[in-house]
C-alpha cells in the first residue's frame, strides 16, 4: 500500500507533530502577548486574520510550486519560513511589528497541506483513509503537550512560547531535509529518473479540476470560518466566561486535545467505515456546531469544558475526513493545485472568522462569536451534502486475496499463530516434499535453504487491512518470478 519506506511516513508524522507542537505552544499565550501591547479584542482578531490573509493568497502559489518543484521542497520551505517568522514575532517591539511578522508567517502555511498531498501520493486508495486518519491524530497528540507547555512557558514571558515555536519549526525543517525522500509518484509524473518503476500511473498531462472540488471549496470556506473563530476566540471566551488566565487556558486546550486524540484513534475509523466518508464529515460538522452553541450557554466551568471537548469530537471527525475526500478528486498531476485551492478557500474563511468574531467579542465575548462560528460550521456540513463523491476507491477496497479474505473472522490486529507439534510435522512434510520435487538441495545445503526461505517470506503487517495488502503485493511478485522461470522446463527438455 506504500510507494516509499515506512520510515518516510514516520518522518511525515514527526514533522507534523513538531510543527503542531510548536504552534500550540504559542496559541494560548498569543492573545495575551498581543494584549501586552495595549490593544483590544478586535486587534487580537486582526492578528489571527493577518495570518489567514497571507496564507489564503499564498496557498495556491505553494500548491502550484509543489506540483512543479516537488512536495518535499515546498514542505522544507514552509518549515523554514514559519520558523523565521515566529522568531520575528518573539522579537517584536510593537503590536504592528507583531502583526507584520504574523502576516509573514502565513505565507509559509503549507506544512499540513504538503503532508496530506505527500500521503495522497505514496498511499494506495485502500490504505489512504487509514493513514489520513492517523495523520489527523498526530496534531491531536501534539496538542496534548503544546498548550500546557505554552501556558507554563508564558510564566517566564509572553514572548517565550512564540520563540520556542520558531525554534521547533527550524528543527523540524532540519529533520525533514535529512530523512524525508521526495514523493516517487511526483518524480515519475515529472519524468525523473529516480522515480519508482513499480507504479505506472503517472499522467502525461495535468488533469482538469472536477466540479465537485468547487463545492468542497465553498464548504471549506464556512468550515474555515468556524475553525478561525475557535482558534482566535477560545482564550477570550474562557477568560470572559470563566476568568481563566493563560495557564488555565493552556490546560483546557490539553483536555480538548485529548478528546481529539481519542476520536482520531478510536472513533474516526469506525464512523468512516459505518456511514462513509462524506456522512462522517457532515456528522462531524453538525455535531461540532450544535455542541459549540451549547458550550456558550451552559453554566459552570466543568460543564463548559466537557461540552467543549465533545464539540472537538465533531470537529475531529470533519478534519480527519477532509483530506481523504479531497484526494479522491485528484491525481499526481493536479494534487498540489487542488489541495492548495481547498486551502485557499479554508484560509479565506479563517480570515473572515477572526475579524468578524473579534468585533462581535467587543460587544459580547461569550455568546456572539461562538454563535457566529457554530452557524458557519453547520452551514459547512449542509453544503458538503451536495458534493458528488467519485466511486473509484470503493472498487479498490473490494479486491481481496482468495483464501485470505476474512482471515478466519480475525480482529483488526492479528496475533501471532503458533502450531501444535502435529501442525509443525505436517508443514515440515509438505515443505520437504515440495523442495525435493522442485530440485532444491535442502539436505546437503540446509542452512542456505533456510536463509533463502527467510528472504522469500517477508514479515507481514499485523493490521488486517495492511496484511491483505502485503499479501497482494507478495503474490504479484510471485507471479513475476513464475513468469521468469517459465522457460526452465523447456530448457531442461532441450
């Protein structure tokens, strides 16, 4: 199911973890850092909107560059640019310097987008939903540490979390430069000699943009408004309603991140398989919108926090499914462009959301911003219902290996199988007869035969889906070997 080594996937996950950890370290402190320059809530909204403004207009450019120069190159540039921008924010002397550096950081906001494009390149349709779900869990894992760490660091100075944000982004860039290879599918689509020859699907020209992508972009715009309101107004909401400081806000973010992480690991995959990708995303949008409204009106600290965590469950269901839905409309020639167009629409929403919510927060910081963001989230889910989903990936999932389809009704993770003495005796007799009939010197060259069998039978994945995929790949190689040896009998007869 993968066209790159497993280590490359781990490097993508590590990169996203470090990038998200860096961002969430600074998130709880940023509104308070901005207020240290004696500005109001509207100015805090502009701070977040400046990032969304530049990222919205630069995202399509970065997407086109990813299609032209490679996924890895854009990912590296994004990490380096974000790192330098955050160092500039930490050193800002005025609010307008902070605003300028914040806008500059938005230029390079393509780390998560590049990671999704990379996974879409290197994963087969059968395993892509699983890896996209795992990718969505990585930021949640980082968010369990980042906000609390950022809240603690803010006690040493409100600029310290932002400084650490920049240093972690630069470190992630260094690791990515050393350990992450370029996407083989992209290399092949560009006619690069280093491309993997085993994946012959590279198109010769850029494919057109499907109509469903435009509907997804409209839905993404309203989803971006909701996300922008959540990111920019949560700290202000908690301060106004519960009188939380940056430390308590940080720990509240940790709790909501734990809910997000649990959803990504245990709930998202089940819901996707039960109701389908589109219904999972719609359900998540509706759940998030309705529970966010309840969060704003329910009294008490702990009830508010609990409902906030439940609302994050809905947001996670939507976020974990977005990338897989979008990947179904792409191929390697247009993938970066389409993902970037979706990011543009989402970032435009993230631009509008903080600005409007910031002005609403001047009048009522508790109810009005949350009501505005939740309404947009509900609209996003309803628009998503109108998206016609392509049927291609479902056909791929129907392919199974004869004799292994149900794997004896096994669970999602396969345990090691150990036979009895009789089982081992039967297998030994079968192998001995087979090796003798096929002229292998398994008595006089026993060690060499054992070594050969060890190489011919690679270790398979413990996950049922990946296990079947591994067996399919193995049988393809067996068919090639059989074709290579078809002439052996004719050679012996001659």
